[in-house]
C-alpha cells in the first residue's frame, strides 16, 4: 500500500491532466467543436506519455531508499507496484475522454473485459511468480482497458479536418488556473492518504498492518458504487453548467445514495465477516478484529462521499471548498503524526474523525451562479 501510494503521488500531474481534459472535452463536445476536442485529446495523450517517462525515472532513483525505509525487500514486485500505480494513472485520462463523449457503454465493456483478463492472468502467473505475478496480472488488465478505450476513441481522433498542435493555446491560461486548483485539492487528499499508509506501515507491527490490509480490502467495496456515480456525475454536471442549468439536485441525490449504500455495506460486513473469517485458515488469525471492517467501510464511504462533492465542484468550477480543505488536511496530518498509534483499535477512531473532517470541509459553502439565477 505505501508503494502504491507513492506511485499515486508521482502520477498526480497525470491525474490533474485527466480532470482538465475531461472538463475541456465535455465543453467542446457540448459546443459541437469536434476539431478542438480532437486536438486537445491527442496533445493530452502525448503530454501524458512524457509525464510517465519522468515518473518512471523518479521511481528508479527513489525506490531503493523507500524500500529500506518501509522494511520492504528490494524486488521486482516492489518496482512493479510503483510502476503499476503510475501506469494506472493513464487509464483515468482515457476514462475522462470516454466520460466526455458519454461513452458509458464502452466503459462498461472495458471493465467487463478487464476483470476476466486479470483473473486469468492471476491463475497463470501467481503460482509461478508470487507477488510479482500479482502485479503482472494487474498490468495485463490495465493494458486491456487502454486498448479498448483507444479503439473507442479512434473515431474522435480521426475526425475530418487538419488539427494543428496547440489549437487549445488560447485557452491555456484558463485551463492552467483550473488545473492548479484541481491539483491543490487532489494533492491534499493524496498526501493525506499516502501519509496514512506510510505511518501505519512504519509504526505498527507486521500482524497489525496485515490485518489493516485485509480489512480495508473488504472496505474498498464501498468505492465501487461511488466511483460509478462519480463517473456519471462529472460529464452531466459540466453539461448542465455549460448550458447555464443547475445540477444541485443530481449532486445531492448521488451524495445521499453513496452514504446510504456505504452505511448498509458497513453494517453487513461488520455482521458477516466475524462469522466468515474463522472458516478460512488464512483469515482465522484476524477473526477477533473482523468487526472493524464495519468502521473501516464507513471511513471509506465518507471518503467516497467527499469525492462526490469535490467532483461536482470541479465540474462547475467552484473551488471554495479549498478554503476549508487545506486547514482540515493540515490538522489531519498533524493528528496522524502526533497521536501514538499502537493498534487498529486506536487507529480507526482517528481515521474516522479525519474522514468526517474532510467531508465537512468539502460541503458546499455557497450556491453556484446557475443555482442563484434559478432561484
């Protein structure tokens, strides 16, 4: 987890670029400007390849130091974990383009294909290469997703008409300002997440970090629904904003669905896993802590709900949440660094408080211009 988080930090520029791409493509497509959309997509893909090369270079330089710091053996698995996190940042760029074009069917197909590709690769590679095989299997599903997305986007890239490089330069200043605001919000959340995984790995014993890893894998189920809702929310919110219509109702409904669904999942896991873990030898050592899957799922749900609010704010170009997110993130980081953490029982109240604080920081402070006009 810490190395994956490190890869995610290196991929921050690509993540920000994906958000800028999606918003600009949505705007161009709503306005019917296919030529400009084609040029920006092509140029963004080229810029992303450059950023990937830089990220891989930094990985080669810093990975030995990180492995020593985290008590992780220097191995091909360690290198692949960071490489996977970097390459995985390329997928949101293509996903953003499919979002902008409202090609949700293609997104569904790519996810359906990626799952059996990953599973089949694991069956073949895990017995041979262990953890290295796991990351190779992850990469295989990643390449399948990229391949399908590029095929779906080919018609846009082949749009008739010559599109010179840098056709979007007149909009560069506005996109740069928007990108900096997105970067600040994404960086704050990424630092907080990375700090959490680094501190837990650094301070806790191996059995406690293993329990945390297992329980949070179940808690990540809460992200599936939220990620899908976010995928749909962003292009429709941009479309409404471009046309001067409010999208507050859509945001509120998806926010409440996320909270309700995640809470029900948390209750279910807290009740089922303590009964299920003793049935399997590999999970039996963690049976006494299985009930913590409920609180960890609730923490994940709050994070996803914060993401819903941030996604909508980014879509309508309303970054007032940064005023409260910055001090909230600094406070969360200070608590993680200063409060002694000796077991999972002392960790989950702190993480729950931090997730609540982040959610409150992301709550809308004011109405957007479109909502004011409607009122």
